[in-house]
C-alpha cells in the first residue's frame, strides 16, 4: 500500500472523525448558524457580556468527552432568576449541544456536563434571565488528534 | 543509538508523524493522585532493580487537568459504571453448579483485596502465567460449570475491573519466583524491545525512550498498566489491557497477536513488572 | 448492559443550603449520524431529556442533543428548605424513562 503523506493524514483524520460522527463529508455547523440560533433564542434582546462564565479546557485530550461548565451571576430569587442557558458549538455536525432550564429552587445557575467536539471550534453559552435580558460567553477549545491516529 | 534515532525519524517522518524532539517536552505533571479525598495513591515510585528508568510514573501524570480530575472522584469516573456492573455479576448465579463468584469468595472487598496487585501469577495446571481474566474463566469452567468468557465479551471486562478495583491504592508487586515466571518475563522483555510494523516501532521507542515527549498531539507516558481495565475517553468505555496491547501494536502497522496469546501474556508479565510499586488505579481514566 | 443511574446527593443539609447534585447514567448516546461497517446509518438513540424534581416540583431540567458525550454526566445545584425526596428522570428517544430517587434530611 503506497500512501503519500497527505492521503495518510486525510485518512487518519477521517478515522478519528469517523469515530465521533461517522461521516467525513458531512456539512458542519458554522459560526453563522450559531449566530442565527443565538439571535433566535435572544428574541428582541441584544446579548450582553459579563454575568455568564463558560468554563472549558483550552485543549481537549479527546473530543469524545470534553468537560464544560457554565455559571451565571444571579440572585435566583422568585422574581429575578436565570431561566435558561443554551450551549452551541460552531464546528459540530449540529450546533445544538444542551439547554439547561433553571428555577429559583436551583439556588445557583450553575451546571456542568461532558460534550463531544468534532474538531477545534468555538463553544458558545447564552443565558436568558427572567426579565428577558440575555448574556453570552464564548470559548475556543482545541481538539487534539491522538499520536498514531488509531 | 544515533542510528536508531535516525531510523525512528525516517520511519515516522514518512507517514507524517513526528516525536516533538527538543522543543516540546512536557514533564509529567507534579500533582498528587488522591481518590475521593481519602485514598492517597502511589503514582510515582522508585523503579525496581534492573529497570531501565530511575522512576516509574503513572500515566495519570501525563494527562490534562480535566482528565486527571475525573479519576480523583469515583463518582465522576465513568469506569465505575463498569465496576458496579462487575459487582452485580459477582453476585449472580451462573452455570450448572448453581454458584456465583460470591458463593465461594463471599465479600470481594475482603477476599479479592490484593489480588489485582499481584497478578499475573503462575498457574501450575497450564504451566503458564495466568491473569485475572484467565483466573475468572478457570473458575467459571471448573467450579461454576459455566462457559468461559470470550475476549472482552460477556462480563469479562466489568468483572475484571471489579476484582482489580478491590486493590485500589495497593502497590503492584509480582512474584517472579513462582514457577517459570522469570522466563515469561524474559520473553515479555524481548517483545517489549522488538521493533515491529511498517513504522518499525517497539514499545520502548515510545514509552521508554520518548516518554514525556509528544507524538503529534499525544503526550507519551511510560505505558504502565496499573490502571487496567481503564476508562478511555476516546471510546467512552472500559478498555482491557490486551485490547490496548493489540491497538498499540496495530498502530505501528503490524500484525497483532491474539489476546491472551503467549506473546501478550509475556508482555503482560513484563509490563506489569515495569510498574512495580505503583498503586492499582483500576479503573484509571485516560484520553 | 445498563446499570442503574448513579446520583450523588448529600444525606443532610441545613435549611437554605445550596447543595451540589451529581448524576451519571450508563448510555451510549448514539448520535444518529454514525455509520456501521456496511455504511448504514446507525439510528439515533440518546437521552433527550433530564428532569430533577424535589417534593414534586421541578428544580432543574435539561434538553439534550446528540453532542452530549456517552454516559451522560450532569452536575448542578439545588436550594433546599425542607426535608424531602429528589426524583431524577432521564428520557430515552425510545420513550424509556430511567428513574431514581434520593432522600435528604434538612434541619
């Protein structure tokens, strides 16, 4: 089998992605698609910065399981609380990741989980408050590919 | 030695891989592995006599903070799902004799404590070393009247993980004076240093001569086996030692030996010895 | 083989405390866009919804997409004011609901 460097690299990357999502040629989400989703979620509000903090590793050792956490500064009282935090990813096959729905009984608007990342990309968190205001935070996560591509 | 390095460079360069040579060397992280704020693990130990490296270091030290954190909390560690499954199997009656593991061995926390730190052991009946998976199968066939598990099938991985987990924190120590263990160690050592595959790599090429360096984006560890079966984030499940042996050999683009073959049993004896003194971490968490 | 859901809730707390809850479910979270060896798409089968209730009222919930990793892990907070029971429910695409409960005593 004669493989040149580029063919092998392509195959290797293909295999890695195949492990995640199985399809090499599939269209991926784009920053524009995520911006559109954020706009639709935000309604009439202009997303502000601050109050929401997205925590991610800078480098994910394996894209199949990447820990992410989100925390929003809010009194979480009956009339002033965070209703939802939506997470999007702009380089996955689909931009949607998860929606956390909070209540005043949550006490704190904090949640974490583990997500899949098909490649290096931006992860975007958007929080909606009970008064309709919206805040957002973005992190870039680099996804590495294993040593031998196996 | 210089010639070897050149060969390595050529072999790897051809297919677009490279060990980051001098510029990117990341030492294993200086951190303490403590499980559930209780069990202080030995993750660095003085190497046993005759070991080529001065210190044996757990693969945990080579992982990112996020991956390391998962292993420190048995709740967050998804490998524990397998351990819990193993506990169920331990207590489940199977086979013609109407027995479970627990029928003879009672509480694994007592009866299996230390087992995971001392295997493989010498098996007089087969005149070969036997690992936990082999011991489980022997018990199933001879005492339970049940079928032997096929490699990585049925309850083999979870039950092995459950049994090894009973030795969490205990230092690995093989008894090479049993039977012919020493000659299997010799044979395993030969396998460890034998270059193989289209990439012409031996175990030692990566895990002895280049541990601490990067092979592409992968931080090479010493390849110690004290955490198997280990939860790999890549597959999101428990991965057995012989699966990893085969995967690693496959990645050198070589024909890979069968699980539990003499070649890989020798390699298990030898690589387990190389991690002498490290705590059993089963189920470890790796990338 | 499915194992029962794992949930970690403190056994006791003081009224007004904000406690941390951790949950882990054994599930492959099949994304629906992978293909098998023969090139056929493996049908999507994920946990799409998680709900945590305390004494019958929803405290926290999630709508989950295939980008969540296998063996879904969720960690979140709850403010407790009285003793009672947390109920946790994971809904599979096939309609199966995995449930478990944990009691907490609040003084």
